[in-house]
C-alpha cells in the first residue's frame, strides 16, 4: 500500500509516503534516539572520586599517627 | 524541562516520599523478620551453607510478597488521586487516538473505534479528536479486510479527514516502532495522543477529561488510566476480570500514592503530550542479540522512565472511569502474553542503569525484573529445602566430651509454623482486606452485594492458589528460556472466546505434569518427610492439563460478578450494537 522512501531531516530519519486517502497527514516531528547505556566515563569518574577520598583519609590518618 | 527543587512538606512529592518510605520500610522489616526467624529455625541443628542459602531465598521472596501487601494497605488507607486542576469547558488542542493493530480481527477493532467516535461525538469534541489505525499486520488477507472495514468505518462515521489508516511494510521496533513511525511522519499534526491497544475501549467523556487534565497541567507528559477488564466468559477470564475489578483499583491507588512524578505507563489507555513523547521517547536498539539485546519489548515502562528523566510528570489518575480492555480467556493465552512480558522485563536489566533516570523509575524497572525472578526464587527455595534433608545428617546429642547427659536442640517448631502462617497471611490478607473494605464502604454492591462479593473473593483465592503452581511453571520456563538466550518473537494475541479442547490443553500442559511427577519422585526419594508438604504445589502441576482445560470452560452465571455484568458500560453496549450490525451486514468478511 505504501512505498517508503527514507529521507533525512535534522539528522533524524524520516519516511515519506506515496499517500493515499486514508494516510495520516504529513507533519514530521523529530524523535531523537535516547541514551540508555551507562557511560563508562561517568562510572570511572565516580570511582575516581571515591578513590581520591579514600587516599585523602589515608594521608590524614598517617599525619595523625 | 528542568529538574524540580526538593519537595516541600505537605506537597504531593513529599507525601509520595513518605508513602514510599513507609511501604519500603515495612516490607523490608517483614522480610528481615521472616529471614531471622528462618535463620534461627535452620540453625537449630547447627548452621550450614544450605541454611544460609535458604534464609536468603526466604528473605527475598517474603520481601516481594510484603511489598505487594504494603502497596495494597497503602491503597486501602489512601484517598483516590484527584486531578490537581479541575478544568471544564471546551478542549483546545488537537488529539489523535492511536490504535496499533497486529493481525487482529478488523471487525472487532474497527467497531470499537466506531463506538468511541460515537461516544466522542456525544461530548461535542469530534472536531478536536482524530483516530488513526497503525497496522503492523503481516497477514495479507487480514490486511485486506482491515482496509475494507476501514472504508466501512469512514462511511459510517463520516470520518474522512479525521480517521486514518496506515500499514507498515516492515514492523521494525514492533508496537513502539509503529508509534514512533507515526510521530516522526505526522506527530506535529497533534498536541496529544491517546494510546490504545486493539482491544481497548474508552468513553468519549473519559478521553475529553484526559485531554482537559493534560491541557491544564503543562508539566504533565503522560496520564495513565486504570483500565477495567470487560467481556470475559471463561472461568479463568472471569476470575481475572473480578480480581482486576475488585483488587486492582486498591493496588493502583497504593501505586498512585507512591508515584510522585514518575508514575507508571502500561502501554495503552493513556494520553501523552506528543512534543514530550517525541523529545524523550525515541527508543534505541539495545546492544547484543535478542532476547536481551535488540528492540525493547516492554517499551512502556522505559518510556515512562524516559519522560520522567526529561522532567515531565508521568501520572496514574485512578479516579478516571470509563477505560476498558479485554484480558486473556485461558491459561495458555495468559502464558503466551506473560512470555513476552517476561522477556521484556528481563531486558530491562540493560536499561535499569541508564544515566539520569529518577531513582523511583529505576525501582519500578527493578520491580518488573524482580517479578519474574520471584518464581525462580520460590523454586530454588523448594529445591534447597529438599536438599537440606539428606545434607542434615544425624543429630549429635552428646557434643561435649566426657559429659554423660544428652544435649537436646531447642525446639523452634512454633517459630516455623508462625513463619509459614505469616507468609500465607501476606499472600491472602490483601485480597481479603480489599473484599471486606468493599463490603464496609458499599462498593460491594457493584459486585452483586456483600455475600456474593465475599463468595467471589474466596473462590478467586481458591482458584488462584490452585493454578498458581501451573502459572509458576510457565513463568519459570519463560525466565529460563530468556536466560538461555531464546527469543520469544512476537506472537499475535488471541482474542476469541478462549475455549480449549482437552487435546490442546494436554499438548500445552503435559510438560508441567512431568515436572510434577519429577518433583514428587525426587522428594519421596531424598526427603520423604516433605512429600506431604509439597502436595499443594505438586498436585496442581500433576493435573495441569486438566486445570488448563477446565478453567477455559464458561464460568457459572452469578460467580465473579463485576459492575459491568449488572449494568453494561455505555461504551460496551454501543460497541456490542455496532459489532452486531456489522456482522449482520457483511458476515462473510469477518476475519476471526
């Protein structure tokens, strides 16, 4: 019933149709793909923060002792 | 949208935080109590690794039961969620009612649209509300019938220019992909979208009220209704319909009390703000192969989490009436649907750690995952308990050297019986309380009166206890299949009368009988003292095909009454009348 032709619009893939009477109107809206995977950099940063906090405590303790 | 400031005392978010704390704390407390009682009981004859394993298993499964009970108790003690803003008058924005279909009966689906359009017309909002059928149907014969009957719908409703039909050549991304394709090609034509399933029915007044609410609250991204199950005929279907009618509103109210800004989305019978949806809900493919990778199957809870992450409010309004759906009529259809949900929920293990999700969204995703791990935890507990008997060894009554008197271990039998009763109470108490509450508040009148309601509560409890091991077996198989990498695909839903033959039931349930025989034999061989205790689980498994067949039979009249039996909702009546007229008009076109 429909011939699909991929076109690009603002980086988002769109599909244009050979219209027939029943088809919904053409009024495209961009729908960017969301990020769902954890960014390793964020995790590394959090781990780094914990490590630096621990070493800070260790150095302070050494000074006290 | 931006993130909100910390909640102020007395605000909705503050109350939600309190409700969450209460439910979580009480369920963890109950689990800790069960775990410690079991630990003391298990350590009577000396502590071993198997005791620790069993304690962890009983702790996790009790937490899950207690969490359900806490949600019900919150529902019983909370008020219905009422809209913050009471808007009246005409609606301004344009709305599209989306009906995705996939090899469904076109007559049934399109006659529902006709009924909803009639109902919308009665509100005077026809000019503001369009309908679009998004077909992912693979069967060309059904697709041809869809177009034919869509023409009939356009003619009957005078729907040219406001009713649309589109069939995709490739059903990439399944239902989520189908909707995404509409939004990317046509989304800017509408402000709001009511997302339905092929078997959904909504009163026009409900659709208009949802539009009013979302128009009145600019932060509201998604509004979910609580659909009531209608049209059930079989024993299984009517018991589910009764439970959904009587118990679900209470559980939903408990859920609503805790939702804050990150409420649930169940994939249908909800309205979304199209702009918010487009900005936030473009679902990527997950890395790796199915079942864990690829397109997201249970997209709804992910979409709810993504909307909340973007700062939009996602809310369940449990006071909205006039929202209906149909349910599975037999255990096989239920298990087929559950297989899909199982894979979808377990796939969320790849999503639950997504950056920026609200903590409650993560917890909701975790709940979905845990709901499918729970049966395996119960099975593991049963297996560990059987294993514990041969591993226990002989009791040593003379542990001290050179001490002539025997040392008897403490008797903790009373604690063990108390624990068993406590777990049983967590299972049945919420349903009984909801039944009693319905009697006390007069809500039971809608279910045939106090006596009939309590009788139905009791029957539903008995039936659900009887078929629980069968459902547990199906669910465990689904989880194992997913864990071993088997993709369940996308089987279409059966929406017929659901009656099964003995042969069909035997074919679908004989493997469960084999599991039952295996379970009894192993227990009898290694832990004969447990055989009798295992019977409530093993016997229903043994007769699984019989149960599957029997529960697909028509239910006795008068049992499991719901309000729709006493007075059919207007939209259901309207749909039945249109369906009759269409079936009579061109019966040979009907596609089952």
